C-alpha cells in the first residue's frame, strides 16, 4: 500500500468514526463523546506531530482509539522507514472489547502499532529497561495523580531530549498537579500555542484541553535540596 493510499484509508476510518461513532460502545449511550478525544484535538495532535517530524510515538490509554488513529496518521504522513507507535492500555481487551485496536487494524495501523495490555506503571519501566525510545508521547490513561506522576517519571526518560509530551485532560487537578512538578522542577517547558489553529478549550477556564510539554535538550537531575514547591491551587 502506498503512503498516499494508507493516509486515505486512515482518514476514511477517522471520518466514519466521527460521523457514525464506533462499532461498539460501553453501556452509556454518550460514552464515546465523554471518553474520547474530540476530533478537533485529534487533528491538532496530528498536525503538531507531523510538524515535529516524529517517527516513534508512545501513547498511554487507547479506549476508542480516536487519538491513536490521529497519531497513526501523523506517523504515516511523516513517512519514516519504520514508524513505531507503542500503545499501553490494560483494559482494551476486557473493558473495551478491543474496539480501539480493531479500528486501528481497519485503518491498516496494526502494522506499525504495538499494544501492551498492562498498566502504564508496569509497561513503561519495562520499555525503558528494553532501551525503547520515542520522539513524543501522548498521555490519556488513568488520570489518577500518582499514576500520571509515574507516567511522566518514565516518559521523561523514554522520550528523547527536546521531545514532546502531550497531556490530555489538563483541566483535572490530578493531571495538572502531576505535570506541574515536571514543569517547575525538571525543566519541562510548556509549549504555548503548540496546538494553535486546533484544539478545544475548557469553557469554564478558557484553557486548552491539552498541555504540551517539551523536555529539556539537556536532561538533568536536580539536587534534592533545590526542590521547588509545585502544588497547583485553583
Ligand atoms: C480517556 S480514555 C482514552 C481515550 C482515547 N485517547 C481516545 O481518544 O479514545 C482512558 C484510557 O486509559 C486506560 N487506562 C486506565 N488506566 C490505565 C493505566 N494504568 N495504564 C494505561 N492505560 C490506562 C483506560 O482503559 C482507557 O482506555
């Protein structure tokens, strides 16, 4: 399949998902809308990743696969020789009836994606130990403070220096608080306007749904006695 044909196929699966919804949902009739990343944000993720020229992306949280399809579209568009998309979700087969993975397969993205059916807190250290590296990460997993914190702990070592970590659902205090430690203490820079031209905002706060962090070009470990308080208060 040519790259153009593959991109058309992915776009067609994304279009159908946006128009008709997924072939399977959990019991709540609105579940797809509540859980999945909106199409506008998915387009913004795709365009950002294409602009970064990524060839290796790691994603936490598959669910309906909407963000994964957009990331796959970016990887195919960049046209690396061997694009890699690692996706972690312990519940894809059990709670999600493989709906996200089946959509990726129908888009021909199972050829570049690897699904790990484990909690990210176990999968990420294993990937790190294997020597796995990525250009960017997309985090939309458990949303519990301690699990987001642990995700960022390992992603900071897996994503290359200068690479991106995109956080979904930054409106949640649990997510904000975890991210802010890495912003205040570990040199992760917020990339303001990274999703300009796309991406939804939280109507209550006017802030973008997603937060984009760029890892420092020169990673460092701070001295423990230089710790900067990072607690986010609303
Ligand atoms: C908000 S949904 C992801 C939505 C997805 N990005 C989309 O666009 O359809 C969160 C996902 O994180 C998964 N998840 C929950 N706990 C997790 C963990 N500890 N590690 C990895 N994934 C987890 C859930 O099974 C669920 O599929």
